[in-house]
C-alpha cells in the first residue's frame, strides 16, 4: 500500500485486493453489519461508504473519497453540474435550483446541487427514452 498525506493517495497491492475479495465473499450478507465492541454498529451512511470502498478495492477500481462543504459557490456548483456558471445562474433565476445570498454573492447548498444533478440526469434519461420511442414509432410507420 502506498499512502501520501494531505490529499491521500492509497494504492492497493494485489494482496490487499485479494484480501478485500476474501472478506466480501466470507462476510456475505453480514457485510452490512459492521460493528466494534467499543463503538457499536457503524452508522448506515458510513457502512455504505465502507462497503463501496471494499468493493472498489476488490475490483481494482480507482476510487476517490472526499468530503464536500455544506455550501458551494456558483462556480463550484456549475463545475459539479458540468455546465457554465451563466447557465447555472439562469436555472437559479428560473427557480429550478435554490440559492441564497452571502453579501453580494450567491451560494448553493451542496445537497441542493446534488439533487439538481440527479434531476437533470433523470430529465436526460427521459429525453433519450422519448427519442427512442419516437424513432420506433417512425420506423413502424
């Protein structure tokens, strides 16, 4: 394992990947029941993170674990959403995503940004399926 401090980079060896695979297969359904005698059961939110990390290690996937601030700037939110800041501000003005003012600057709650991201993804998914349905209808005509 290779670890860097600050922004940590952890590179797992083949042995560690195999150990994760053995642990996951041995634990089976009990994997979601992570606990210690002193601290008790790991909270559900953290269990999901630990399980995801173990599975990523097992598969040899690249993973990034980071925390996010409660609020983000419009520039950061636009980056998270994969859009320009002016486009984000259009959505704010249209009421599609909530924002509040801090002095003369807009701020957005990270939770709101993530919910909006999921909403946009669902809208895109519906649009693709709508186009597929239309193509099917036109092909049958």
